C-alpha cells in the first residue's frame, strides 16, 4: 500500500495481532452455510466448555447470519466486538459503540476489527474527518505486520475502501487486501462477498457476479452473497432471478434488513407500494437506524407524494447522520426510475451540496442531466464523479459516449433538435424531419397535449452507444428510449435490414413523451408502453398489426400477469419473450379501453396518474370497474378477438403447409397455408404463411396472386423489408407503378441504407409526377455517399429543377461541378439555370 | 513566376495522336471451385473487352493469360503458367515504347506464409519476388500493378520503382479470405460510375477508389465484417493519371485554329483555378467561396460550350 509511516491512533495494534483464538471445532458448518448444524454443535461445545471462545464465535456468527439477533447478543456476552456487531444490526448504536470500545481497549483478537467498527460508526454518523483518520491507520497496520490473518486482511480492505472515497487510487489496494484474505483462507466466503460488493458499487456486474458466485460455491446460503447476486442480476435486468435470490436470502435470514430494503426497492420499481411499505416497516422494526431502509422509505413517501412523512424520515436520518447524502441519492434514483428526471436531478444536486465527496450523487446528478438533454452540465457532473471514483464502469461508459458526440451534427427544426451522426445526417435528415413533424402533429392532436419544450431526438448508428445512453452498459436489447423531452433510438443502420423499424420506434418514443407530459411523469410503465405501442399503428393509416400466436399462447397459458398487475410483466419479465408479449398485451389493453370506453378515458386515466392516484383507483373511477372485473372483461374481449383454441390448429396447418412447400407439393401446401393465414396472418417466430404463399404463386407464374399475398404480409408486418422490395418488383412487372412506389416507400422507411431502392423509387416518382418525392429520393442517394457523387448531385439538381426549385437546382449543380468541373451535362444545366434567371 | 507557371501548364495540353500507348497484361490464375473459375474468367474477359472495345486499345496491346485458354480462344492468348508469363513480359519489354504505360492485372487466389506471398497458377505458383523481377524487366516504363487476389497485400514489398504504382486487394498477407475487390476494379472500366471527375475517362486511381468503395458497400449490405482492405502504394500520382485508352479529356485537334487553341488554354486555366479555389476553401468565407466558385464554373461552362460550338 501507498505509505509507510506513523501509525496514527493505534500504533500498538500491529503487535497485538499475533493473539489468535484457539478453536474446538473447525467451523466448516458455518463456512458452508449449514447454519442449524453450526448452531447446534457450537451450543453443545459451549455447554461442555463455557470458555470455548472459538465455538462461541461460530455460534454468534451463525446466529447473526440467520437473523437471530437477540440470541446472538446474549451468546456474544463475553465477546464485546461480536456483541457490538449484533447490537448494531438491530440499531442499538450506543450500546454497540460501548461494546466496540470495550473490545478495542482489550488486547484481544478482535481489537483490529473493533477499531474498524468504531471508525465506521463515526463515519456513519457524519464524523468523517475523525473516521478517515482512523481508517488511515489500517494502512500502517498492513505495512507493519508480516503475520496478518485472513480476517485482518478483510478488515484492512474494508478500511481502505472508505479511504478510496477520497483517494480513489487506493481501490486497487482494497482488491489486493481482499485477494490476500482469499489466498490465506480460500474457504472463507467473507472476502469474496466484500469484493463482490465493491464491484457492485462500481457497477461492474460481470466481475461482481464472478466473485459472488465463488462465495456461493463456498456457502450457498450466505444471505449477503445471495443479496449481492440479486443486486447484480437486477442491474443486468434479470429481475425475476433477482427476486428469487433475495427471497432465498430472506428464507435463510428473515430479519435481514438490507434484503428487505432491496425487496422494497424492487417493489417500488413495479409501483407495488403496498409491498414496499410492508417490507420497509418490517425492516425498520428490526433496525430502526438502518440508513438504507430509511432512505428507501423516504423514496416511497416521495414518489407517493406523502410530503409530511417524507420530511419526517429525512429528519430521522439527519439526526443519525447530518451529512448523509445517501437518502437524497436513493430518492433521486427511484424518482428517475419513475421517469421523474428533473426532480431526480434536483435531489441529486442537493445530495452533492450535502456531501461534495459523494461521487455516487454526482453520478446520479450527471446521468439525470444527461437524460434531460443538459449535455454540458451532465459532462461536468459525470467528470466530477469519475475523478472521485474512476472505477465506476457506468460513468466511464457515459463519458466515453459523450466523447463521441463530436461525430454528430445537431439539426434544429420546428419543435425538435435532431442529433444525427455526421455519416448519416445527409441521408436521414429529410426522413426524420418529416416523421418527427408528422408524429408530433398527430400525437398532440390525439392526446390534446404537446411536449413542454423542444424535443431532442438522438439517433445512434451503434447499438452499443444507444445502450450506454439508456442503461449505462452495452448490450441492452431495446430499440429506443424516451426520457421525456429527450429521445434516443437506434439508427436504422444499427440493425440488420428487416429486423427493425425506426419510424415506429420514433412514434413509440414520442408517444411516451406525450404520455409523460400529460401525466406529469407519473404514468406507470405498462400503461405508457401500451399506449406507445398503440401509437405505432398511426405511422400507417389503417395499419392494424395481427395478434400473433406466440403471444396468444403465452397469455392463454397464464404466463402473463393480468391487466391489473401488468406492470410486473415489464419490470420482472421471466424471459425477453415475456417482455415482448407484455408490450403486445399492454397495447391490446389500450385498444380495448379505446374501443369500449373511448379515447377520452385514456386521457382521463393519464390525468388520474398525474394526480398521483394508483392504478386500481383509476380503474374504479375511470373504467368504472374493480381491478378483478377489469381483468375478466379484458380477457373476454381478447378471446373474442382471437381464439387461443385456434393456435394448435394454426401450428398444425402451418407445419404441414411448410412441409408440403419444401417438398414442392404446392397444390397441397396452398390450402393449408391459406387457412393458416386466415387464423394468424403473421407469426413472430416462424414467419408468415403469406410469405410461403407468395413464393408458391410466383413459382406457378401467378404474379398477381403473389403480389396479393405480399400485400397482405407487408400491411401487417412493419419490418418486412425484403417482402416490400420483392413486392415492388412484382407490381412493376404488373404495371402497377403506384403500388410499386408504395412498396418501395415502405422499404426505404424501414431501411434507407441501400442504393437501389432509392434509385428505383426516384424513377417511379418521376413517372408518377411527384417531384417533391423525387427530390427526397435524390437527396437520399447523395446521402448514401455514392462513388460517383457528381452524378448523384447532378440528378438531384435536375430533380430540384423539375420541382420548380431553381435555387436548389443551382446549389446542387454547383456542388456537382465542384467535385467534377469537367462534367459536361452539369455545365449545360448550370448555363440553362443561369440563363433562365 | 506566374508567366512561367502558365507556360508549364499549357505545355501539358494534350494534342490528339501524341498520347503514349498503353499495354495491358491480364493474368488469371487457378480458380479451384467452379464459381471462382467462372468469376475469374468473367472478370478477365470483361477487362479484355473493356480495354479493346470500350477504351479502344489495339488488340495486340492486350495479353490475357488464363487457367484454360480453350475456354475463349479469341480473348485468351495463352495459359497462365510461369513460362508464358515470362514470355509475355519479354514481349512487352521488346515491343513497348520507352514511355508506354503498362497495366498488369492479377486475378486469382493468393497465399502468404513463411515462404512469402504468391498467386496460385497452373503449375508452380508465382511468388511476389519472382513477380517483382518480371516487373523490373520492363525497365523504367510507367507501370501499374493490380493484384486482386486474396492475401495479396505483401506484394507491395517486391514492387518498388520510381515509375511504379501497386494496388492490392488486401492490406497484408494476413487477409486470406476470398476477395471481391477484383470484381469491382474491373467493373470500374465496364460500368458507369467510376469516372468521378466526369472528364470522360476512368483512371486506374479512379478504378481503385470505385472498387474500394463498392467493396466496402458490398460487405455492409450483407452485414458482414469487411475481410479485405485494399491498398495503393508507390507512385500514386501515376495511378491517378494512368488511363488505359484514349486521353481522358478530349484532346486538342492537331489542326486546331489559334482561336480554338486559345479556348482550350482558357479551359485548362479555369480548371486549374477551380482546383486552386477548392484548395483554399477552408480559409475563405463560405459566401465568398461560393460566389467565386459559381463565377469560375460558369466561365468554364461557357468556354466548354464555345469549344463544342467550334467543333460542330
């Protein structure tokens, strides 16, 4: 470690480390999580020999791990440090401090740990200067002692961890200390757990999981290891696994306060306020001084609008620790989770004022400023956080992302600020300008509300960058996100053609912006996702996506929560398929409400959320039914729309049809596939019967029928890029220029990065005498950076000329000649344009 | 100084009939699988047709050695064995004038290992070192070598001379997958789109740019990681001005009147002014740059129209 020097407050400590407890049992039952056995054997041993301190330690540790705190306090009577730890666990802080003092004054084996515990108590009540001075002394212990026990290494690591908050270069030493503890006693789970908790603090989930997994291999029942793993899983979006792990932790230790606080936090994520409240009540009954539980309780009061209770909890925490920033940071995080980013930034800003060295608070402030589109302020906050804690992966990723912003161009248009990558701006700008304006006008008309300010839309050509923008890490599978007035989404170039429709994603996210605005950011996720998925349909008039058999099957088999608990389907989906189905179901709920109660009811519901009312209340007042009745009514409606009993028939028809198709037995395949298409025209997993039918018709030379099948498919599937391209070709052959243009139009909106569809569409629009659209397509061709740029610019100039835009034509022909001054046709056009004016 | 510059520039105006000839040697190696055999044949014959039909090179100026001469006896001069290749180089060295430009195009599968880089031929492979010596045998003639084979990148090391430019389909011998660069390099002379300066001809440099861009687009459109990265080395200026057929810009007729000659000189001056203006665009106010650009381009267009009117 970094220093060798005066040992500060307790120079003698190092010399006292040699004293070691003698043990009568090896402690393997405790180490391996066989707690009842450990308690039983240790109790018997103490019964035989009351001075058997090793057995007593095992007994106390086991009782603490399983949450039998009062028994632990009693058993720890002759072991003051352990007694202090037991007392602290239930919030008897003054008694705990006395016990630690007693242990520190005694020249016993626990002296080092007791000194640490005393320093930590000082830290936790805001006496940081004194606490840090005491932590600092542990470095000297490390440097001066050749014979440290595994527990000593862990304690030193814990102390240096605190020092790392002001000297981040010490964090490698924390890892070093835990590593040494592990090397000295590989069967002890504790240093693995501490290492895992350290990685969790740095948002490094893979590393955290790796070491916590090692801990759980040693002791599969360790409550803290289970909780740590639960947090890592939750961080990775695996809420179902996280919940399972935290429940396992609570089975081992029902009084484990951090697990109850975490469970409450998870409940807050799903707007399950009753569970959150009950978990926190129980946690605080066990330990009324738990800062973590109090902070989460404050967050609950905040999001529920319980002002007085919120202030009371803040006051309780201030009494425990007047400089504790964790409460405000926790409230900010949960407010952000509920999409209340402006309030989150405000709270995190207060937290940084309370404790300027709270790097987590600076991070939460920066992330929320980033979400609010306050880019430079965000950069400042995040850099401040990263200076203090350069091991935070989340913040590093965000700063790395911010460093790429120089590659983007900002385009201001009425109502929007567009952030487009410099390589794509020329191609995408005409499309996104049009799409954003149309979506804005349609959605504001529909909801009777408009975004408060200018909406910023960021398009990322690299999915990893979008993912970092959204969750701080690469690898998230989502397509777009709305932070209110800031939208971020994958550019169409980020994904393979035919796998993504950025237009519907843009409408979806803008729908969130409106819903968040109407509800003052209080709309629950299930409802806003449902409305936004419903809004996607407005991108094409008359478009009505089919109900897919995969969704219906999942619904019918009870894999999805009912309407009244649909939020759980978004927060704790078992699999990505469950999440996808939750989106579909939420949109169907929206459709059902609109159909049965009118769209005004949807707006009224959003107003209900704005007033802070819970979903069940809103169901009663707006939909005029109890939640269970709502569940039943929707169920009847859905089953009238699509019959789950048809799924089996569809599967049979489709599989037999496909088999016959593959055998080229088209006469047999056709009726099977036609019937399958009448039941479910599109399937998410297996494709569409219409796709096979189109191929059969083409093989049979019936292009009209093939076109009809492809029209049926492309009118239901918003990602059918290849089918639209194929359809355009067939319709052209059939002489249907307008139909071909419509198909290519759909194709270029899905994936605008291929030259040929734009070139053909420009020609078709020329034939159809739609000069403005010819200009758009010629602009797209220039934006695709063709090798023959001069020719593309010349064609664009001609398009402008045909559209009557002489100044545009002149501008573009000059650009063409700038590239190729000898370009004869362009020179002639320039002269004609000049002569005409 | 200014007068001297103009005098030098004017001397560069080409007069029809005075342009140096070009020679093209195409060597297409073993294909192995049928699809490669067909592709290599297609590219080789297309290049022969482009050079002779489209670009007007005399047939005797083009030598095409391929895997199977019987496949197209009209276009293929012989088998692509080392002996025939050596003979072809000897023929060019003996027949080509001292200033004649030579393009050597290699098509096939390449390899690179501890024994060096090579291209697979019927019989023994041709190594980069052997190939370098053959190119040296052409003396100081302006030569551009284009190796479109896989793993061709290390060929540059054997090709160093002041009047030599070399192009390879890959960055190094480590890029060993099959390449598509050759298809697009040939397409640059066969299809529209490579003449980016619109002067009526495609230089080898333009063909390189075109093939480079289309190769990238080809990988992007199929969502594949690009496995080949072409390189141009040596006398790049030579490649940028190297045309296979007639001079790129319509040449001044030998019997041009003084008035026409003046127009040609004026056109050249204006083209150079546009180039000079573009070079200093970054230091100018955008509006001033645009105004001056438009003025020069209009003047250029009018001059060109006068030349065309005079020709009619």
